C-alpha cells in the first residue's frame, strides 16, 4: 500500500522482539574474521598443498543469505551431472567438532585447530564430509550442491579438507540483499545478524572483507557470480558457471 513509514515501524518492532531472544555480537563476529585473516595466509595454504580428500564432488554455493543461492542451485541442478540438495549443515558440524577438541579454552574459534591439522587428519575430515552428505544424494549424479550460505566463513577449512571442490560466491546488490534479510524471519538458530539494520550492514561489510581476503590468498579459487548478471543474461551466466565447474553446456 506504499505506507512505508508504518511498514518500517512494523519491521522494527518485530525485529526488536526477535533480537531480544538471541545472543549476537557484531564485534565478536568481526573478531573471528580478524583471526581468520591472520591465520589463513597465502603461505599457510602453500605449505599445505596436497592436504585433504581429492574428491571433486561438492559444489559449494555460499555468500550472504537472500543473495540468490537458491536460484543458482536450481540452475546448476538442472544439469544432468549435478544434483541439488539443500543448505547442508555438515561443514558447520565439522567446525563444531574441531572447536570441541580445542585444548586452548581461551580460543574463540576453531581456527587454531587447523594450524595444527596434519595431512592425514585433513583427509579424514574431507572423507567425513563426503560420507555424511551421501544421505542427501539420490540420483547418482557425480556432483552435488551444498548451498549453505554461511560457509563463506569456512573457505579455509573447505580448502584444507576438500581442495578440489567447487566454490561459488553469489553476490547480490547490498540494498536488495540487506533489505531481504531485514524482512525475513529465519529459524530460531539461523542468521542471528538479521534483526537490525546496523547488524545487517556490519555483517555485509564483514562478509565483503573476508571474501576479499580469500581472493587474495587463494586467487581464482572462488567464482563470483552477481545475481543481477544472471537475471539479465541467463545463458551467459550459466555458461560461465559451467565452465568454472568444467561441465559442458
């Protein structure tokens, strides 16, 4: 009805109620990114070439929520060699397992565990991911999609345990993406940053900062796909994605 003032007052009321029920700190989130950038240097990955499971089966579609991951998943899963699944929790389950194994109780993240991870352990965790996700694979297609957006924070882990996997970062214009998050009521444990304009904006900036870091230390590893480009030129966008996945059009 174009009653924008009342609409935004309603969004603010609803989000304020939801925000009271969660424990989210943008400062804590930014701190994790700072630790990640410090640990995951280009040298870190050069020293670990050959680590992990050599399977090329997973295609990770990640980025901000509400940025177009479902669109890309639907497009790619239309290919005969690719199976769509859902937002799989298995990478995050591995991060929780690594965090529980921390001996340093002052550590705020699981990242230090990766610094001490050996070749055999990286292979084991890669195999664990493949084993645990097999239940979602029904068609026998050689490739499958994991479209958990939050995995953008765990590209360092993915590179270590599944170095031949495909990673696609779907990027949507900030205003469209952030507003879509603001008006969305997520599940009780998901996307806790989405219940305030400042929190969303801070999270988006943090996401951009971390993705720039991955581009710097793992050049060419992540394919960036703009949602708007795919909408405007579907065939061009599809060809670009399939080329990155080394699949025929």
